[in-house]
C-alpha cells in the first residue's frame, strides 16, 4: 500500500471528506487529493499534521507497520478537555461515571434476561 493509499485510508477511517480534512489541515482539497492519488509526495508539515491532529501512528503512515492510530488516553483526555473547556479531572470523572452507568445497564439487562 502506498503512502497516498494510507492517507486516503486514514481520512476514510475518520469518516471525513477531503474538504473536512483540508479545513483542519489548512491546505486545499486538491492537494489532499493529489497526495491520495500519489501524484505528489506529502510534505513534512502535512505528515506531522496527520500525526498531531489525528493521533496517526508514524510507523503505519510511513511504512505500513503497526496500528493506524495511537490510542493514547492522555491525548484523548486532553483533546476532550480542550474542546469542551473543562479540566482533565472533570473528563476523568465523567468517564468514570459513564463506565459505572454502563456497568449498571449491563447488570440490569443480565438480571432481566435471566
């Protein structure tokens, strides 16, 4: 798989159009299309933008090895806190609350079905 195919794969996995990605990356849609079709090699700024903005695994991006995305919990928590203008501790507390609610729902379902 070429780097262009991997870039397209990332965009599709993120369920983004080239327009949406271009808005986030700050480059024209035709540039992204050219990268995806391997017409032009992506520049360092674009590649680092994919890594930073979308937690893309650099090894997968460059050579196709490993997972597509890096699942770094701290980065995810930071991004949520930033997007909603709340503290990291608030995000952690909300996640714990949601986990407890999920567990309660599963337990209730299991008790109802038995």
